[in-house]
């Protein structure tokens, strides 16, 4: 039985890793993938070291509200430390590896590091929780780690081969992965917190949380599909040059084959970004749904002016501002695209 649980914990990660690695037109060396995967496994140790500090911070938040507890566990205890440590591995090790020689590698290594962590985490949960936990995590938690790793890796890959916006793209890679991860965990951890408090979540709010979870998962899947398709399409249409890092260049800028124009590579990367505009709009809608959930929790559990309502309102404002930013960016891209198509006619 233990061997079956072991397989249930490991096989989902192995299948997903194979799917992403095999989709790369220019395969990565096995050594680089294995080392990245193992570094992802070691992230579990880092989480355990950070856990006491994070628990201390979380203890300062209201402990009698399932919505606040769910949000703090989703973002503070799970998304923030896990994605930050994955980002450190991806940025400090993978990007600097000689095999990281094209933007698509960001997705491959991002998924590899994430699945290394997911495998270790899965073993801990499955061996303790049994077969039903294994099935649930195989179809939800492990794929979520892979998808969030792909989002982070895509933007890290963009940053690694971009002369401008490097810092902004790295920050975006980290923030998007934290946001997606936290939004994904918010509903399940809220239900868990409510169960531990013997609190019955009202039916409308419960249905809203269920719908929110489904929308998060749908948007995440579609977003990664768009990113991966656009990158693979550029690989097919414009076979990218042989990238390689030169230690003699400042800021670790990708050193290109001298026969290839840098402007061509810039256009290749920019074209990949432009194709994500529709998903920016969908993600904006997702962020604005977060406003409703946060305010609904505040309205049900507290009164205007108390600390609980202020915290919920702050969460809502963050979602709102982030959503508006994505909406403006997406609308700008779509407007430019429509104007260009009109000019061509």
C-alpha cells in the first residue's frame, strides 16, 4: 500500500514534467533538469525553516474569521514563501546555467523546479493522508504547481533575454506566481478554516467561493496555454538563434550569435507578449471577483470600521488596483492590435 501511495505521489509530477519538457523544440540536458528538480525538492526544507517566522506573523491577524485565516494561509503561509524560494532557484541557478539559452527554457525550468517542490510536498501529504488525498492532489495541487511554475518561468525567460524591462519582468514573474498561487489556495483554505472553527459558511458565499476556485483554475490553465502556444509558435516560425550566456557581458545579457540581429530577437520576444492581451483582460475579471469575495466576507463577519473589515477592504483594494492595471494594459494591447489591422486593410 505504501508503494502504491508513493507512486500516486510521484507519477503525476513525472507525467507533467515529461509533457512540458517534451514540448520544447530544443531539449534541455538531463543534468540541468535533474539538478533543477532536486533544488525544487530542497525548497521544502526552506519552507520548514521559514514556517515559525511566518506563523508568528500570521498570529497577529484575526483568528476568528475563516476568510481572513484562509487568505493569510493561502498567501502568507503558502504562496509567498513557496514561490519566492522557487523564484530564487530559477533566477540564481537556472538562468545562469549554460543550458538556459532561449526564452522557452524559462517555462521548462520553471515547471521543473515547481514540480520538484510539488513532488516532495506531495509525498508528505499523501503518505500521511492516504489514497483520497493522493487522488485529489494528483488532479489539482500538482498541476497547479506546474502551471504557476510555467507562468513564473515564462516571464523569467522574457527578462533573461530582454535589454529593457528586466527588473520589471522579474518582479512580474514573482508577483504573478504568488497571486495565482494564493488565489488558487484561497477557497479551499477558507473552507478548511471554517470547518476547524465549526462555522457554517452561508450558502451564497459558499457557492461564490466554489465558482471563484473554478474561475481561478480555468484562467490559470488558459493563461499558461496561451503563453506556451505563443512561445512554441515563435520557435517554429522564427527558429531562434543559438543563445548563450557570456560572462564578459554586463548584467548577464544573453550573448547572441553575431550573425543574428538583436532587433530580431527583440521582435520575437515582443510578439510573444502581445498575444497575451486577451488573457490580461480575463485575469482582470478574476482580480475584480476577488473584490467581491473580500467585501462579502467583511460584510458578513464584521461591521464597517472594525479591524476585520479594514483588513478585508485592504485585500479588496489590492485586487482592484491590480485588476485595473491588467485591464488597462490588456485594453491598450488590443487597441493597438486593432489599429494595426485596420491600417493593413
